[in-house]
């Protein structure tokens, strides 16, 4: 323990920067996963509202507003988020974890999965918008699939970062 007023060692400064970098990555992961999952879950809930034959669904205004706000945020943040996550997580692991190729490979795999989810999401969205019957009288199971996918991939990304940090911490104390 250092007495008050003494200067921090370079190792302590690096550790603080590493922790801040990891917290930033985990925050972006949580934002990406939760925003994507929430938007898709609300879309699924809306799709379960019974539709009158020939008239489509009558969506309550608050639920419609919530979906519109979430969708706007999701389309902007979730599309660009995985690219930033791939780069920032890779940089964090490269400079902080120092555990070699296996953590970088694991990170690249899970971050690439987030890119694949976004590409598939945009593909499904464009297909749905091009369909005359986008308001079909059955639930949108794809939206539920995407909600689960966002949560699973977000958890996997967080596990890779936390696992690399713990692994690096054990190697420093050994």
C-alpha cells in the first residue's frame, strides 16, 4: 500500500487503463445485446397481438412508440456496434491480456458472430419490407430468435473478455 500523495507506478497506471478499456468494451457489449434483444422482444410481443382478418393488428399507441424508439436506436447503434466491438475488444486483448493467440481467436470468432447476426437481421428486415404481407396474422418467431441470439452472443463476448482478464491476472500472480 502506498502512502497518500505518492506517485503511482507505471504498472498501476497500465492496470487502471486496462480496467477502463475492459469496462468500456463490456458496456458496449451490454448496450448492443440488450438494445437488440429488447427491440426484437417488443417486436415479437407486438406480433402476438391477434390480428383481425383483413384489417391487420391494432397496436396500442404506447407499445408502438416504444417499438419505434427502440428500433431507431437499434438500427443506428447495433449496426455499427459490432465493428467497433471487434476493433476495441481486439485492441484490449492484444495490449492487456497478453495471453497469446487463443483469446484473440476466440474474440474474433464471437465478435464476427455479432457481425453475422447484424447481416442476417438486415437481410430479414429487407425481405420483410419487400413483402406485401408484412403484418401477417401469426407471431414473428424470427424476432424471438434474434432476441435470444443477441443475448447469447453478448454473453459469449463478455465471457471471452472476462476469461482473458482472469487468465492474465493469474499469470501475473504466478
